């Protein structure tokens, strides 16, 4: 309980309490775990829409003529190749190639980038970006505290966000492509603040559905939250907590830092080698020596010791993070250990247990029959491709 | 402070038991709320001899798994197959339709009354 007392509260904390949310500590923040029901919130996002408070995430801005070059040096991806108004999934690695955090990089202007980091890593990422940008003509500013982030996710998200958008910007919202962002003005109905607020609207998310992430000044977060809840009422929108967020991202096969990614993992083992741009070049066409490059080059050229796979449960008992993946034994007892589950849950959408796990390469082929040691009993699982769920 | 049915007795592990014969056992609303949506129940088989304080099954929710302890010692005479088929019943009505199993009780574990349990649950 003392841990909870130390957790930071988002600008939307009072809204969560008023909605009767069960709160939980996550990444140093006190966050809504669920409002009413994990399953109902999960299903609402798949079938209609969910409203999430993501204000715990970190927002670090890089501005200046050298901002792109600084990020090319600091991250594994080629930030300077992102078009203005577009976004890309990337990672920040240590010199040894291990993952310090996974990020989304938004290019807001020629000389302006926004890096969004996980809550628990936000301070580290801001610190690292300041250190790694030294020597580049760029200013690094951590605006996490003054920025709230609200996500509307689900097939009805566009209708709901459009409903709170000022008439002149509705077309911009509707036309926004996946992994693109645009500055738009939303109507909050908060007369004291003029009834409008300028936000950055991004068509990104962590649920496997269409949706928007809205970066809003912290002081306008409550008015925007209320406006979205009201606009979403006829569309089946419900507030959704971290529990639904976790089961949604798991079905969508998306990694969660601390589970699939950590400082013992490189992007290659996680099956995310595509984000590492060993071929990136600077403005003069010379190769960019980014942090972690040498280690990642070596890792790319050697076979991985373990591979991230999807597992589908054949029975009803779900695997959970930390459980051993084992070879199935004829007598139903757990056999030799071949890996570890990183995330696991009963899939609300699919109706069977799903899990992600690191396993040795020889048992990583699709269709391989394995088992998970679920508290002493071997439960049958089979290797399946990720993601488990893809929207149609 | 939350209130709980006065006719039941409660264990520290958030199970309840009534004083009928056979006695009915379930989990409390506190346990059901903490678990979140229950999606899978593993209940003891009919005929099993169980001991108070012993693990007799498990309750899985979307978010977590929790062991099911027996608040009493005796023989399992019936399990709630309807709840096993539709575990959401446990969340919807933990003190009623969401009961878990019935026991021919030979001894009770350390139990408390509703007021004491309400204090524990605070």
C-alpha cells in the first residue's frame, strides 16, 4: 500500500475515481485497472470503442536542425527518414544491443520530433536522449508532466473523435492514415477555456483496432475526457482500464516492455529486427554509428539463442508470465524446459488461452506441440503465428 | 465499510461457508472483485476428502489466477457445474448462484463472522 501512496496521479485521476475504477500501480503511476469488467471493456474495444487514459506515458520532444540526426544516433531506426506528419515504431538500445525501451517516434515538423516512451522508462529515455543528443544541434525537452494522453480505440473511434472535432478539422481527422498525426482543434464544451483545445491527434494505438491517440495539454484533459465520453455514449464507448489494454495488445501480438522486451533482450530475439536500420546513412551518405550498432550487427549475424513465439492453448487453463515452456511428456508431467512464457491470458475474443513465450529455436516452428508447466501440470500448447487476432 | 451476509462464516482466504448440512462454500464479493472476470474454475471432484486450509482448486480470471482453499474439512458431495460452465456467475452473484461446492462437514477451519470479515476486508 505504501507503494501506491508514492505512485503519481494522472490529470484524469479524479475521473477514474468518480467512475468507480479499481486502481493499480503501474510504471510508477496510479492507473485504472478496470472500471466495471475486464471482459466488457475488452469487447467494447473490439466491437465499438474504448476510452483509455495513457497520461502515464512519457513525451520527449526534440527540436532543431539536428533533431533528426540526433535521433538517428540515439535510436535503432532511421528517424530522419520519417516524413513530416508520419510516425514509426522504434527502440532505444544500450551499447550491448539490449532494449532500454520501445517507442513511437512522431515527426511533427522538419525539425521537430516527438518520442513517446513507456511510463516506467520515461525518465531514463529522456535522460538518454539528452545525453545522446549532445553534440547535435537539437534541444531535448521532456514534456511528460504537462502532456496528457487519451486514446479512443475501436471500430467506432473515428466517429467519436470526429464528433468532438471543430468543423474545419473533421476532414483532417477522418483522412488521418494509420501511423500518421495532425494538429487539430477539438471541442471540449469547457466554456471557461473557450470550449476548444488544440491537440495532436495520432492514428496509433496498442489494441489491434483502428483508433486515435490524442495528446492534450494536461489542464484540458478532464474536459476532453468528458467530451469524448459524452460523444461516445451512442456509439458504445466505455472507459477501459489497463487490464483490457493488456489483453487487447496480447491478442494483437504486440510486445509489452518488461515482458517481451527488457535489458536482456535484443530486437532480433523479439522478432522485431526490422526496426533496426543497420543501413541508415547521414546527410552525407555515410553510415550512421548509432548507439548499440556494433552489438546489433554481431547479433544479427549469429543465430539467436531464443525466439519469441505465439502459443495457443489446447485446454482451458491459461499460461501466465514466468511459467516454464516444456516438452510434452507422455504421462502428462512437465518434461524438459525449452522456454519461458512472457505474457499469457485467456483470450476474450478467441475463447482459448494465448501466450507469448521465448523458446529455443528448434521448437519455434509453427505447429510444434509444446506444453506449459501450469503450476505443476503440463498443459498442451501449440506454436502459432503472431498476431493471434487481426481486425478484418 | 462493506457489509456481508450475516448467516455465513468467512475465512481469511475470502471463502464463505453456510451452516447447512451439507454446507455450501463459495468465494466472497471481495475475492470476486479483486480477481476481475472469472473465466475458469477448477473445482474438487465429488467424493474428495478435503481439509480446511488446503488448496482444493483454482480460480482463473482474465488477469490472474488464485488458489481456492477450503474453509472446512469433510467430503465434497456436490460441485456447482452451472458455475463451472458459466464462471461469470461467480462475479455476478458470489454469495448465491455463484457458490462453488458442498461439503459434508466434519470440522471447520478458523472462521470469522460477517463483522470480523468486514474488518479484514477493509
